[in-house]
């Protein structure tokens, strides 16, 4: 432990002497959280729809067929009741619930009007808004067909009900994801430059001739960036509350627990890149290539459900994806530790594999 203590003192002294890194650590969360949540949105496809057809009439079947053939919606399931459909939404297996009432066709013919109920999972405000808008347009077009067929002035009224993100605020969806991006940059970018910087300065040779075990050396490199990452998470969450009024609906400690393992995983990933690199330029190029893929395939801007199947398979090996999911679930849905256990187990596996890789890839001899 004395050896680790001396290594940590050395690492923290190097960090505090580098004024550029300190400015970056404090300036980056503020700047990105103030700018990036206003980023442009994209069109949504493959919106998962749960349908409750209480009428089972010709009109209801035609309506369902028109919705599913539009190209925007994908059938999640046919539910027998609203409570059953809501459970599907809670499991993230559906984004919208369309409930067609009893006597849908008869009411339209007799009373010249009828309604359907649309419940929307609004954690992703963009998907919720566009999904309800698409569905509203389809219903309006189908309503016109029924009017022409029956020669009356009947109408279908849609009353959306938004779940979790009732304000339909897109920033509520983006800010937690941007926090993950900031932590990934700190854990990956700064740690990837650490060992290779000592290679360029020649100080790594002095460490290599000492009897310091490789795992102690890697732990000594990992802990400072883990501490910085936890600090940035706290700063980012404070800014999210101060500027946007966004606070977690769930317990804040769930985020810190998951972040604990995520930073260990991503810092190990950065150290492994540093071990294989000869120069800082080489390390930054490799990291830039990989981290851009992580962000684009992490669900930060584009929902994973809208990606091609092969891309969805790749995202299973992307640690960024799981942290973004957890942040949004805890912030907006109030998920518990049991609800995110699947993502937690996976990120622990990432932490073990990447750090074992960092230890094994570090060579004390040239």
C-alpha cells in the first residue's frame, strides 16, 4: 500500500501542475452542458407500438393495418388490457399504447364521432412527440376515408397521455446522455495519454526498473482519473439542476454506484490504448476513432431501435450505451438498482476485462 500511496501522490502532483488539464476539467462540463442539449433532433422510425383492440371490427383492423404499414411503427404486441400494455412500456418493450375502445365502429356510424386513446412513453421526448404526431396524421387520414365512405361528418379524437416526461422537454432526455459523454472523455481521453506521455518524457524507464508490480502501477494510474470523473459527474449534475431544473427521479446513489464501475471500465480502456501507443498523437488518433463510434452507436442522438440490426448487435459491446440507458432510466423514470441490474452486471464485466487487459498489455521491458 505504501507503494500505491507514493504512486498516487506522484500522479496527483502531475495533474495539479498541469493547469491546462485542470481548466479543461472544470470548463468542459459547463460549456458542453450549456450548448449540446440544444442539438438538432432526427426523424424517428421503428417506434414500438402496443395495441389494445377492444372492438375487433373491420374498421379497427383497417386502422391497425394502416398504422403498421406506414413504416414509422413496429408492433410490440397486442395487449388484452391497458394495465398489461403499461407493463410492456415499463419494460422498455413499447413506446406508445394505442387503445381502440369497444363499439369503435358502431359509435362512429351512429354518433358521427368516436375517440381512441394514445398513451406515450415520453422519456424520449423527441420520439414521443414525433410518434404521437405520426399517429395523429395517420388517424386523420383514416378519418377522412371513413367520412367519405359513410358520407357523414364523424371524427376521431385523439387524447395523448405522456408518461414520465410529461412536459415533453427534449433537454430532459439529452442532458443525462451528455453527462455520460463528458465522463467518457475524461476516463478515456486523459487516461489514454497518461502512460504514453511518460514514454515520450523518458520517465517510464525509471518506473520500469523499480520492483513495482504491474497491477499496482495500473491501479495508481487509474484512481486519479476515477476521482476526476466522479468530480465531473457531481459538477455536471449540479449544472443540470441549476440551469435546466433537471433532477433524478430515482435515488442519486444509483447513478454514483453505476458510475463507479463505468469509470473503472473506461479508464482501463484508455490505459490499454496508452500501453499500445508510442506517441500521444497515436493514442489520440486511436481513441478519437473508437470514441466517435461509441457515441454514435450509444443511443445519445439516434435511438438504438432505429438502427439496422447489425448496428444494434454492435451496440451490445459498447459500454457507453449502457450508461446512457441507466442515466435516462434513473433521471426520468426513477428506476431502482434492481431495474438496472442487467446494465450493471454488463459494465462490471467490462471493468474486469478492460483492466485485466490494461495490466497484461503493460510491458516493463522494451
